[in-house]
C-alpha cells in the first residue's frame, strides 16, 4: 500500500500542492455525470479524468457523425460506421451492374457507434485510475422514465442542451440538492451556468490573506513570550536573529506608552512607528547602523503586523444565518462547526475566532523561530479543542454520535474560519420566469452595447428559435438569410416579454445565424478547461466557484460573470 500511495503522490504531485490529500480524496470519491459527449463535453471530462476523478458516466443517445469527428479529439473515423463482414462478402459476389444495390445494402449493414461509448473508450485511456461508464439514452428519455437516475451523482454537467431539457433537469437536481453545471459552445461564444442551492466552502484560499498574528490582542502565552525578550540587553548575534514578530511587538509596547495605548492607524502614524523600529537597529563603534536584516524585515511587515484582529462582515453574516441557528440531525457538518465556532467566539475567544496557528517564514535562528511557531501552533490546538467540545455538545443535542465530525475536520475548519464562504445560486426556473427574471442586472450590464450581456440575450434568443422551429438558426446554409428575420423576432419577443428596454444590434443577430450552432474546438477547449476548474472547486469544496453565469467572448478574448 505504501508503494501505491507513493506512486500516486508522484503522479498527482502538482495538484496535491493545490488541494492537498483530502481534496484529492474528495476528487477520487466523486462520480460525475456528463450529458452529451460533444467537443465541449469531452474536453471537460478530459480535464477531470487527468487529475483522477473517481468515476464518470456519459449520457448520450446520439450516434457518432462526421461533424463530431471533425471537432472532437475523442471521437475517430472508426466510430462513424463499420461495415459488417457479411456485407463485404456479399459485395464480392455481386457484379458491377448491381453497384447501386450493393451500396444500399452496405449502408443497411453499417454499424454506427454510440457517441457516449466511443468517447468513454478513448477518455479512459488517459487515466487507468478512473472508472468510465456510458448510457446510450437521451436525457429526455431518462427524465421521462427514471428521473432519480441523476440522484446518484456528485455533480451533473449538461452540455449543448435545449432550454426545455435544462429546465426539466435543473428542477430535478435542484430538489435533490445536486449541483448542476450547464455548459455550451455556440460559435465564438462560451457559456456556463452553475445551478446549486447552497455550496459551502471551508478552504476558500483567498489571495493575499493577511497573517493572524494577534499583536493587537496577544493571548497570554504570546504575551509572556514577548516579555521574555530584552532587546536592549542582547548581544549582537541574538539581536540580529530575533524574529520580526517579536521586534514589532516590543516596539508596540513603546508606542503604546507614548500614544495613550492607541494603535498606529493612518499612514503618518505607521511611518512614525517604522522610524521607531529603525532607531532600534544596533550601531557600530563609528555610529553607523549595523546590517540587521530582521529589523528591515520588521519594518517591511509593519502593515501586516498591525492588521487589527476582527471578524469579517462575510463571516459574521454566515454566523447570523438561519442555518447556523437551527441545528438538527439533518444539518450538514459545515453548519454544525460554524455554530460551534460562533459559540467559541462568544464564550471563549473574547470575540475573536480560533487562532490560525501559522506564522510566515522569517529571518531568525532555528531555536527562536521554532519556539515562536510552537506558541502559535499550541494555541491553535487549544482553541480547536474547545471548538471540538462545542461540536460534541451540539451533536449530542440532536442525537448524533460525536464521531460524526472528525477532529481533523474541526482543526481544518478552525484554521480556515476567517475565510468561510457560502455560494447560493438562483434556480434556472427563477432566472427564466417573467415574474423573477433579474431585469436590473440585464439592463445595467447593457450600458455597453457590445458587452458580454448581449451574448447572453442572443443565446436565450436562439433557444427560443429552437422551440419554434425545432432547429437552431443558420444550421442549413441556404436558410441563413431568411433565419435572420426569424431570429430578430425571437430577440424582440424575449426583450418584450421581460420588459427589458435595451437594444441588440443587428450585427449580433446576423453573426449568430452565421454560427449555425457550430461548436469550434478552440472555443470548446477553452470552455472545457474553465468548466473542469469549476467542477473541481465544487467537488473538493475548495476555492470559490463563480455565481452564477459565465460568458466567454472568443471574438474579443474577454469574459464576464453575472448573477442572473
């Protein structure tokens, strides 16, 4: 087993650095359903198979066509049609005068492979760790006969689906609380829509997160450790190897005594505080400052060190949510731990979150750095232990065993409590309904006539065209010109129905007719990478997925997200 784990760690080394062993475990336990193995669909799955998703199932009732092979790397000519051996023998016995009959017979004996089966075979070659399955059925038939089929998946990804199917499937998944990712490539436009009632994120991995040093409100162990340092009585070696956190803390004491115990707040005060630290650098016999990098590091990190200890408004909103108040036996672990941390803040943490327990690397000798690191780490463990007792009490109050939430999960939660996020999307039914459509978002984003919002309106309009004509505009080249006027009617009826007073240029209507519902591989590839990234966020519950609509404009190489 050790060899297997070592080889797996080596195989997935780069991604393990992103989401860790626990994130990889979530990925390997996931089962994703892809509806329609088009170019976009197989590109999405490729980017999930390579990092080692546990299993996938492709649902697709289509046979492989020449158009599929032309834009999809995971379908080959061999899948279009294989001539039956009996047809070949029959051909050999016929004279050339019967050629027309032979051709007809051959076509009758051709075996056209299902698109889901063909794609599954090639996708599985990318990673032997992944289990691939396929269902030779249309999603519409599955929804008619067995809608609960979709309840077994971690995530469902629907690609190139008609609006009516999206709405039906979206309703089934919304009621089952299963995330639904709608993806579409239409000419030079890429589209994604995330549909999920509630997605909770513990490890949001924020950019430029500030350190949790607590220098404005040092806990007892840290305060005692700071007091143990005597910078003025130190020798040169110890002085130049004192961690910068200690240096800032010692000079904060001086600042407090001279400024009525007020923290440096504005730019002028922070610059004065930096100058105070600079005066503490040892001087040579000639009176010139020594080269003490740890003091320069302290000056450089003043803004980080003076970051006030407080709970962000976003986390405070999560604490005050209904889910945090009403804990039952069905409450997810996220909300139980959130409630426990809230109780810690109010009862044990003096209004603060549990200590994160990590400090940045810095110039210092090993002994001083490790001692300081252990003080923060031990405090974090103490705080997590207190939170764990609150979790245990909450679980017992609703009749669940204390083992329902592991100590490891509680420690991870406490470490990331400052960065909790909850994403709540609107359902497709709410987005499409006349009563609940987000007219304000559409109107405000149409200030620019060439913004990505116009592409969203065009996609909605071609869906309306499909409902009326059972095909997309411009699919047949000879109908492009007459489809332009039909599509324009669809655009106008959509805007009128939603009472949206905006203007859509005729250029976009002409362009969408020229697209002919094509799925260029270059656009499908970009969308595949983007969608797989969002899928991994949802599966691992790390990083924050978009909310809720994403548009990619391949003409201008721009993207935009909207909450619709």
